[in-house]
């Protein structure tokens, strides 16, 4: 994934010209890139998930327990 820092380093390595990260970010935005940040995780949901996984592991000690999740339409 391209970041402003990576673009600035790439430009300097390939052209010998230094570029500020702000300028690199401006070019990325012009190309349609946007800032990507992960969603914050709800603390209560994480603790409930751990309880469910532990309960399943105790019920089936001879089988591995896999945790699957779905976010909207993506698995």
C-alpha cells in the first residue's frame, strides 16, 4: 500500500529530487487515494467473543476451534 512517505522515498530514489511528504500526499489524493484507518473494535464484543471461543474449546477439547467473522458483505 502506498503512503506519502513511500512515495517521497520512491521519487527521491528514482529521480534524485527530494519531495516533502505533504506534496506526496497531495499527489496520492489527486490519483484517488484516501486515508485508510481500521475501525475501532468494541471492547465488550471482543470479551464476549473470547468467552464463546473458550466455551467451545471446553466442549470440544479434541477439535481445533476456528474463529470466523463477517463485516458487512465481506468474510
